[in-house]
C-alpha cells in the first residue's frame, strides 16, 4: 500500500462513519421532532376546530 492509497482511506473511513452513525440517527430525530411539533398539534387542534365549527351555536 503506497502513501496515496493510505491518505485516500483516511478520508473515506471517517466520512463513512459520520454518514452512517451521526446523519442516520439525526434523520430519525428530525422525524420525531416534526411529528411532535407539527403533526400531532395539527391533528388535535384541527379536529377540535372542525367539531366546534360543525356544532350549531
């Protein structure tokens, strides 16, 4: 193995580890955050407002 191949591998391995561990876990966290912050309140408040608007006053 010459010096050029070693330097290429030294850049590839940390990049692969970053991509698989850090980024892969981050997308799951972003998904759960989106559900908690946007989807669940939208479903509950939206349902409440629809039911409230359909009732005669």
